[in-house]
C-alpha cells in the first residue's frame, strides 16, 4: 500500500514539475528570492571567481542586472559554473533560470533545443592563438596543424568548415573545459588553440608567459554571444531581454552608475526619465517594480561600464570595443527604445 | 480433517485463490505490470514535456551530417559523415582502449601478483609497494599524471627523437612505419592459418599419445616454432610481398605511417597500471587459496616444480582468480570513459560529448551510450562466466 502511494506521489511530482505556464520562472525566482544563473567554469572577463570567491565578468553582470531589476539587489544571484557540454541540459531541465555563458546564437540552438536567445551582449568571432616561435602569420599557413578545442562548441564546427573550404587538413584535440585546452596548448600538444577571440585573450593571460603566444588576425566566423532562457515563458524572456536593453540604452543616454541618482532627480530628458522609471512606462508590464531600470544602472552600470570593467580598457584583457561599440559609434550594439 | 479447515470445501479442494503457487504467480504478474506501467509513464511524461518545451526528440539526428573532426578514427571518417558514424567511431575507440588495457593489465597483474609471493625479499616488497601505491591513488589523477608526464618532456615535432629514420617520437605521438600489403601477401596469411591448425592438431595428438603410452612430446614448443616459422618461410619464398610506409616530417607534423597519439598511450598506461594492481591481488589470493598440501602431494608423486605449478596449482588457483578477473575487466572497460578528461576521443568524449552538444538531444544520446556500456559489460561478463564454468572443479 505504501509502495503504491509512493509511486503515485512520485508520478504526481514528475507531472507537476513538467508543467509550464507563462510567467512561471519569474514567479519561482521571486518566491525563492534569487536568480539561479549558469556561467562558465572560469573565463576571465566573462565569468570567473576572483580571489575572494566573488564572480565577476560581463556575463555575470547580466545575472546581476536581472537580479537588480527584480529584487533591487544585484547580489541576489547564485551561480552554477557549467562546461559547454552541460549548459543546455542545465537550462532545459530547470536547474538554472538563465544562461549567460558566452553562448553563440545559432539557428539549431534557437529552434531545436527548446531555448530562446534574448539578445547579444558580446559580438565575437573565432580566431587562433599560436606560439610566437611557430612563425605563423596567417591561419592559411596552418595546413596539417593540430588544434586544441573545447568540446561542444560552435568552434569545432567552424574549424571543420574553414579547413574544408580551404582544402586543408587539420587534427582536432577536444577537451571538456577551456582550462584543459590552455594546459594542453602550453604543454605543446597542439600547434594552435582556437576559440572565440575574446576567449583567446582571456586564456592567454592564464599562460605562464602570456607574451609567448599571439592571436592571429583572422576571424573565421560570426559568434554573437548572448543570454539564453527556456522557450515558452515570454514574461521571463522579456525580463532578461530588457535588462540588457536597459544597459545599452543607458550608455546611449549617458547615464552611468555614478550620475544615475543625479539624473533621476534632475534630468528633464524624457528618454532618461522613462529609463529610470520616473514617468511614462510601468515596470508591472513585465511584473517588475517601476524603478527596475534605475536599479540596474545604479548597481551594475550601463553596458559601456560593464564592458570596460570586465573585458575592455579597464581590465587585464584590454579588448577594444570594435563591434561592441554603440551603433552611433560605428559598432553593432543597438537597443530598441524604452517608451 | 478437511471439515476443520474453513477454506476447504467438502471435496477437500483448496480454492484457486488460496493456492500458494497461484498467488505467487498472480503477485509477480501484478508487480511486472506495475513496473511496466511506471516505466511507460516515465517515458511518455518525458516525451510529452520535451514536446511542450519545443525540444526535438527521436533518433532522426543520427542521419544528419556531423560537421566536426575527430582526432583518431579506426574507420574512414571526416566532417561529411553522419552523427551515427561518430557513434561508431567513438565506440571503436573505446573498444580499442579497453582491449589494449585488458591485455596489458592481465600480463602486468599476473607478473606482479606472482612477484608478491616471491621468496626474494626485495622482489616481494617491490610488488607490495607497487600494489599499495597504484590502487590507492584515484584513477583520474593517474590519467592526468601520465598524460602530462608523457607529454611534457617530449620534444616538438621538428626536434623528434628518432630510431633509424623510421620511428619517431615527439609530443604529438609515436610514429611507426605502416606495413602496406601487396599481392601475394594472402599466401603468408594462409600459411599462418595452416600453421595454427597444425599446432592445434599436434597438441591433441600429443595429449592422446601421452594418455595412451605415457610418452611426452614437446607440443608447445614445436607448435610455437610452426606458427612463427611457416609464415616467415612463405614470406621469404614468395618474395617479401610487403613494404613499409615511413612517416615523413611535413609542415607541422609527421605524415604517413602509423600514429599512436599520446592520449591513447597515457590512457592505456594509466588503465593498465591501475587495474594491474587489483589483478595482482586477485592472482595472489588465488595462488594462496591452494593449500600447501597439494604441492607436497605433487612433489611426493615425483612431479617437478614447473609441472606442479602447471598441472596442480594454476588450475585450482584459476577457479578463485577468474571471477575477480571478470570484475576487473568490467571496471577497466567502464573506467575507460574517463578518457574524456584528457581529450581521447572515446564514446563519451565524441558521442556523449560533442554530438550531444551539437544536437542537444541529451536523452537519446545518453540512453544510447549507457546501452553500449551495458552491452559491452554483459558480453565480457558472459564470456568470462563461460570460461569460469569450463575451469570450475568438476565434481564426480
């Protein structure tokens, strides 16, 4: 008898946990009091733990922005470090609420995995890292070379495409984490490490002698990286999407974490006033408080601040804005208006 | 008597529903039905939820082009082959590692196990140290250790260590000449087959003659000479129908020849060394389980020590060793899935790694991978059980 009851109970639990309804994620996040965020296992500039165990990075800032928008407190985030292989399953199964993990937006991932990409927080492209004494100037000189790659990435496919279309041969050596790829590269197992360019800069500073390796100029693919959420929950999709847009809009309007209080009190620009929730638009349309935009800018900063602090001029990586500059400055970062 | 029992009617027959056998069968059928219903519920619930969330299901993905490269493949493979093919490539790589590992672990294990029982103090202590060290360090660490220990000290391809310009060793692997067969090599293979059949027949004849007359014939030695000698002779007579494809340094690495990648070397090394420690203990326990009286009785009958070992001790020890050996073979095969830590393209790395991630079909891919490991393990288990049965004590 108890067995039967147990079976029925287990069955009911499975059925309930399987049910999805719009808004379920936001409600669940509000009731548990934090955002469960899937990040990488350690990629400086994107998501990595510092010496105090605090996660930082441009991807981590996406989690913090969403937490700030919902709770008014950017610290209400718990992080799950995930390998490239684990990330989609973790999101599909509901283990995490959002996945900002330098993940490339592709047709297959957007349409067949039950996932949605909410936008692009970093425009990237695949490149090559080689040791200086190899004397290679271009990827086209690398016929027959071997490459260290991280498993389960678009990198594996791009590399195959690139060598096939240029009629060259290559040897792939595939590892689970980016840490293992850089260790194998340093041990001389491969001639080159290939990954998104931003990662190459990030991994290079992990070498014992970063100056011994150079990033080749070629970019062989488009890698738009962005936060991912589960398909079928439009309310949560909106929250994550507009958290990013708020940061980009803030940069465009010149609102920073330093001047946001002053702007909120005295700005007469209606665009700024709408962004900061002073007039016009309501946060409740997304199920959030009206000052969600203010909280993001106050606690996390605008897109430009996040970029500089984590990967740009103000960081160890020192990556130029390039494609990630605002559209008004020759880049691709463009957000729909908040109105 | 019958009337005293309330459940029995006047004819003395027990009603069907009170018969123990009938009830046992009914309960077992009910249990199986419940299990099936539960399994079916789990499956349909999973499928329904995946459908609701827009996750593609089914095995159709196996026919799609894979589009990624694999480090080592025993069968022709490139990016244009299907995901189904990546499954076979990964499976063969797993089987290769398991087979090599089992082979080396068995040899090393028997050697160390016997060494531990040696009367030589130093040899016995060295074997003890070996066993206690390697079976007490986690296998994953050993794999990492051997990978980097193998990789780090080796030179780059352009400074390769070489033996007579035909064998090269560098941190990309070991490069050996690959034999290329020409017309007429079939004769050599045929000669080998003939020699093997001849050796088997010779052994049988020798045994029958010994049983009949007591006269011995060195069947083992002459069989060995036959198996080696006849193909060599044929090879020489038919004008050496074999040439070698030597590895040549070109661009970044050697091309041609036979390549042993360092991932394979490290993995086989770690798996064999680790499992050999356990096999050595199994061998020791087997030999110690044969009482000393057996040896003394054999000596009393006038058998020489080697014959005693071969005919008295080992056959009895094997009965204890084989079941433990089976477990170790199964462990080794399953442990080979740790390959993914050093990038050896086994089933877990290729299929449950890259393929899973490129297709996103976790349920199907993991189910197939688990099914394969179960199947491999069951085959090994069946074979070892059959072998065990043959070696068991036949009681008369």
